[in-house]
C-alpha cells in the first residue's frame, strides 16, 4: 500500500504561483508514474500532468502546459507541482496519484492510478 498526502493549496490572486507537495509513504515513488489531477466544483476529475519517475519525463494537459511543472525528490519520496501564472480556471481540488510503471496503462485516465491522496484546495481569485 502507498499513502499520499497533498499539501500547499491556498487562496492566491490571478497571476500568482503556488507549489503543491505530495508526500508518499509505504512504497517508493521510483516505481510509479506520479500524476496530478484536479476537480472543479460540479465537474469531473481531469488530468493535469504525470511524471514518469523511470526517466523523469513529464507530460501535461494543454491547459497547463508551459505554466505547471512536476518534479520529484526520490530521497524524500516527494512529488511537487509548481504552478505559475495561475488563473481563475485553475481553481479546483488538486489530487496526487500513483500508477505502476510499465503497466501499459493510460496515464491520462483516472483509472490508471491505484493510489490517491485526499486532495488540496487551490482557489484563484480575479
């Protein structure tokens, strides 16, 4: 079992930045694709980005590409989501998730992930 705990969510003005953290325990993140998803009120949970820890490559949703960056610290078993140039459409609960590497799963889908955190709220004001 792996446990994931997100933190760092806050209220921020449009144009600002935030860094979300995801603390993993129970298993090493080095064996997982670490994804970030978000869910706005009344909407489905959607893909934000994923970091494949095997080769440190990241893929992002078009809506956040160039503004968000996922990074990791294997020694600390932590994953981060740096969010810049935030706008009101980024307001959502953000979730960290883990999917096994080399599983052939579609990392863009919530169904690929075995473990989820409880989420952290990000609110961007205009």
